[in-house]
C-alpha cells in the first residue's frame, strides 16, 4: 500500500511506523498510570514539552529550528549562575521585588472566615505580574542576540511590560493587540506608545487576544531570524509554557517565605484568576506537591457559562490544538475556534496553558469561574474595603474568595494572587456601571 | 503500490516539465461553486490539486487565505463536506492527485482514525498539515503513512542541512519548499535563491520538490519551474475568487472563469519553462 519513500523500501518504513505507534500507545498507557501514581506534580514537562497529553510543539516548520534554539538557549541560561544573578538584580532594583504579602484585614472581617492574604503583584513596576516573565525573556533575547522583540497582548499589561523592558534595553518592540482591546484599553496603548513601542491593532477574527497571537506568530514566521517572540502567558509551543512558568514561579517562592515569616506555616488554600494562567501557575507551582493545600483557578464566566458568552476553557471547552500546544479550547463541533467573551481583556482567550489542563485532569487544581457581574462587584468591594483597586482579572479571583472564605475556619490561611492593578480598567468599569452607581 | 502523486510526478518527469500545483479552499465561496472550480482545475492545467481545509485561526496564512477560509466556514463548510467534494471529483477524474492542506485542530476533533479512513475512501492522496512538524509525527504523520496516504512536509529557508534529514524522514509524495520565511501570499521569492534551495534539498532526497508561497503570475511560475519539480499557487487563485464575488459576497458567473483563466495562464507559464529547463 505504501508509496516509495525517498527511494527506500516502503516495508522498512512501515515496520518503523508500527514500532513508533506501539511506542505511542505505551506512552499513553504510561501517562494514565502516572496519574494514579504521581510522586510529584512538578516534574513536567517531558523532553517533548508534554504535560500528560497536553503541550507539545504544534508550529510551522519555519519556526521549529528557532524553537529548538530557544529551548537550548534557555536550558543554558537556566544553568548559568550569571543569568540568575542578573535576573535577581533587576527583579530587586527595577521591578521592586519582593512584592508584599499583605494581610487583608477588612476583607477577612467582611468574609468572616479564612484569614486572607493578598500577594501584591500589582505593586510591581508596570503594575502586574507580567514583568517577571518579560524580564526573563528579554534577558534571554539579549543572550541570543535578538534585537527585535514582538509580543501579543490582551489587556495590555504584557504589552506594557514588554515595551518597558525593550525601552530599558534599547530594543525594537512591536506589540500586536486586537482592535477591540485597543479600544477598551486605551490607557495601556498610550503607555506603550510612550515607551517607544509600536502597537499594531489586529483586525482579523474576533479582534482580541487570540487574533493578536495569530498575528504575532505570522510576524515571527516572517522575521524569524531577527526576532524574539516574547509570549505573555504559559501557553504556546514548548519551551514557552515551562519557561514562563519558571519565570513566574518567583510569586509562589516568595509567598512561601513570606507566609512562613508571618504565620510560621504554609497556606491552606491558594486562589488566582486564569486566562492563559501565568499568574496562577506562578503562585501555584511551588506548592503543587503540598497536597493538603487547596488550589483554585478562577476562569472568566463572562455573561454566564450557560450563555456561551464566556472564556472558561476548562468549564466549557475540550482538548484541541491551537497556538503551538494541545490544551482545553473553546470550539464548535467541527474544531473551529469560538470567540471568548469576558469583561476582562486579559482573560478573553479561548484557551488555557497546557500545564493547567493537565493539573485539571489529574485533579490537583480545582477550577471555578466568575461572571462579569461577580468580577465587577468584587472590583468595587476590594477598592472600598482595602483601598486597593484591583485589575478586572484578579477581581475574578476575589469574587470567588467572597464565596470560599466565609465557609473556612478562622485559622485557614488563604492566599490570593492580586495579579494587577485596576487603573487600566477604570474607563471600562465606569461604562459598565453607568446607571448602577449613585 | 504507487499513489496518484507518485504516478503524476513520474509522468511529468517523462514529459520533462514541472507540475502546476493549485491551492483553493474547499467550500470557498460556497460548496457548489468550489466543487465546480475543483472539477474544472485539471482541464485548465492543474497537475496536482491542493484543497484547503478551512480553519478559523490559520497562523501561517496571509489575509487572502484567512478570508477564504472564513468565507467557506460562513457558507457552512466542514470536513464532511470537503470529503464529499473530493468524492464527487473522483467520479470524473481518477488520475489528478488531491492533497488536503490545513491545520491540525479540525482533524484532531474529527478524529484521526476516522479522518484517515474517510480521506482515503473519498480519494484523497496526501496531506499537508502546517502545524505538525516532525516533532509531532506520532499525531498524524505516522498513522497517515500506515493508512496509505502521503504525508507531505514543508521545508523552509530555516530548515538547514542538519535538520533536513529530520524533516524528510517520514515525508512522501513530494517535498513542499516554502520559498520565503513568511506567510502565504507575501512577497515574491528570489528565483536564484529558490534554485539553490531546491538543489540543496535534492542532495538529501529523490522526492520531487515543489515550491510555493508568493508565486502569483505566469512569469513567477515560469521562473520557478526552471529549477523545481512543481510550482504551487494559492493566494493568487483565492484572491481571484474574492475579486469575482458580487456585492453580497456571493459567487457570480465570473467566479469560475476568474480561477480557470488564471490557472490557464499559470499552466502556460509552467509549461513555457520546459524549454529553458531542458536546455543545458
């Protein structure tokens, strides 16, 4: 049945195929077994970039050589104490780390249950957790000799962080942003322009984050030799999900030390919002193997999960392949990607990082969701109770804290990742609240 | 057993000319018009037919093919209809190879085993799946080979000599050389560089090498056909479809001729290169 392949006898190829397919079946079986017998949740991905069946490197051949080069450059940097030292220096003096772990006394009193701590990532330079990852990637780009940086952005926080570090290191910066997001995050567009970045509005598809990522990938395919693609979340082809997680894990490592200092012990629960999931994984990853710790990821339920107008890939999606990795995606029955919906531009994405997909399947993370309205209420409540205006993204996490915390005992320590500040959202929140606020 | 692809390239080699490989999107602008175009392609001069499987998020395609895919999806195209079109085509043409080209997610969701069985039954000969590099061969490439379909790999300017053997390892039918680093329908390739690249790939394989991305005119096609075994034209044909549409974005009486006229010109270009190709 086989055509002749490159002059060699087809039978040889076919037996090779059968052997590799047997290997695949073996690997799938093994992966099912691992779920039951896992010694650690922190060993992934494997050498092919897989977290269970998720992850991988589903990209055009043009990008593949560069992705392999990136993988090897990152492995070298990770093993180089000079790289770590350089990062630490900038994290301390430029980003302003460590970010405080703050006991939210009035929020705690309001809920009347768990003792709630906020991990104040919104106090980082540029106003969100995004800078932790961008710093790592820009230092890596420097090592690789790349002078042109591209990025996609949704809410604009990753774009702002990328523009900021490109300004700091004198690099050309192009940020792709859906034209819908350009409209609802004007302040961030202005910030990026001020920092010297070129913001390219993306008019294709749903004109949001997914389309910005498509367009960034198209740019990368075109300018592959000169360009470093600085991905903003723990998605995309391997090694991005692993690399971005590593850079963001400082959130969880600091939290561990800070809570030890404040309470003399580890937290009982962790909670964070999830679009792609980088702020969440940054907090969660160092704690995954402490199995007594409850871990909650909060997806954006938009108008409600039953309306179809949401961005909750775990709750309303299924495994598929997009943007270089296999993960849970929102799509129709033919595998065509659906548009996500969320009031928060940063969560408005029809997918989720592959490591989250796997941790969902093995039951280590519990996924919840919060609607636009719940997030808006939490946004206002935290502003008034603590004098902290959160971004709409972590407002989704706060919304679920309001549900979870009252049911917990008073000695239950709950840490919420306050991943960004709300300045960027004031215009759009004001529009949503028009007629509702006196 | 050789596939239709192997047979077609063997026959063209005897003729001493390159193949014209056309790319259009299944279901663009609607099922019936796309099927009529498909059936008319061989007579207009297409030697190998690539049929695009529409996808919402084609990350390696330029605006023309993105728009074509969305037109097809809006008109209700899906994998089942694509197979039906191929089956109908096979009723009148058992020789022209058909290669389905697209992205993995719609295939994955359709189900790999079912996809391969249905593709084979419909009369599909090969597959090009843009987002499946050799690193993901277990997904579809190896099952496709086992099912008797050619899996045609893309080689690009970034695929260096060290990597070429990896790319070529499980490739069959032909090798698709992407002439530029970029998306479909972008700038025209430099024919001198293309000739060098084709020669480089041919040092690693006996398979035919077809060249695509950025080829728009009969002149480009002729120049590329001097060194390559085939010339792929996609965005220009898809753009011809778009330009022929009425104000309501529906097909008109001009749609099919717009495509077939351009295919005829391109075919003349490719065939015109024969003489240059044959001379030392």
